[in-house]
C-alpha cells in the first residue's frame, strides 16, 4: 500500500480520475473541487493537498483538501488505506473531514489515535443524483440569474444558509458572494415572484454532471413551492445543456428538503458524514 501526494490537479486526476469517475455521483464533491481549482486557482489561500493511495497499480482511496476547508475523502476499496492516509495527514492543520459514513469515521478515529484532537460527528448528509426532472406543482414566478445589484440580498442569504444548514458562522461571506456573482465556474439563480423569494446555485462541474447548491428560501417564503420550482428549473436547464446528471446534498435532519428533491426526480445515492475536530 503506497500513498502518493500531488501538487498539480492535472497530475492528480491523471492518476485518480478513472477511479473517481467510475462512481461519479459518490465522488461529485471531489470532482467538483478539482474543477474549481482549475477554474479559480487564485481563490485558494494555500496549495491544495491531493493524495492517492494505491495497492500496486490499483487505486483504492483518494483524498483532497483545499485549506482552510475540511478534507474530502473518496470511497475506500481497501480498509488498509485508511491508516496509510491518516499517517500522511499527521501534523496537518485539518478542521475535519467529509466522506462515506463508515470510511470517514474510521479515518477520524485513526487521526485521533495519532494525536489529533478528538472529533465529533457534525452533520449527516445524503448525496442525490438526477437524470430526469419530474415537474413540480405549478407555482407563480420565474427564475433569473443573480446580478451585481443583488449583492446585499445574496450576501445576507448565503450567510443565513451557512448558519442554518451548516451551523457555521461564515467568516468569508463577502469573498463567497463575489465568487458567486463573478460567475467563474458557477452561477447563482434567484426565483422572483413580485420579489426575490428563493436562491439556488449551480457549479462544481464533474465530467458528466454538475452540483446544485446552496439552496435557500427565507422562512417567510417557505412552503409555497418556490425552492422546488427553482431547483427543477435550473436542473432541467443543465440537462438541456447536455449534462447527464445533476447532483445535490441534503441534510438528513431536514425531512422537508429530502422530500421535495425526491419529488422532482432526485434519487438517493450515498450517505456521507461531516466530522469536525474539537477545539477552535
């Protein structure tokens, strides 16, 4: 079992690409981050960490981190890869990790055993994949692309999404807003019904698909079908543009979101967990 680090995203994908694309839905976050590194290399404050664990010529696990964010772990085809990866990560400033339920738990236990701070399960999520849109019940309004004039609303709603969905107090909301409105590898859409009532993003491209998210509707505009209509609309537009798939993540603690996405054609693929190390 051997681990190889890469400093260049193209070299990393030359080695890990086939392994990742073979389970594109499960690896849509990893593939999307790679595309973001390609599209906006200046958006990252430190060099990314790319690692591939192989048994002879067979890739069995992959991981990446774009500091200061959490590590993203792939499917793991040989459990022996976990301690190898944990050893390579020893001493690395890592706030946490996200990945397939059983594999990310094993990785965090291995890290703690090697002296990393204790870790706790923060969020349980589910990956969904869409091939065909099921039209939602009709609702009033229309979708449009967010413009620079929408900046105050977008910044406020992105911050609200972070606090509500991820239980994080966003520290870089202004930069995040600029990236979305700059439309470099990503596009933010708004649903208007007299006024703006919902928000959804499209970005993080994979070879055959794209990820939908974040999705946010303020409390006073919920339960009117706006998010369903917006997600269905932008998902259909992506399929019409030639994408084979759309992907999204849901919080398993939010039954409403899990229901509405399935009602418009999203199918569950894989459960993933987000773990955080204790401490600041």
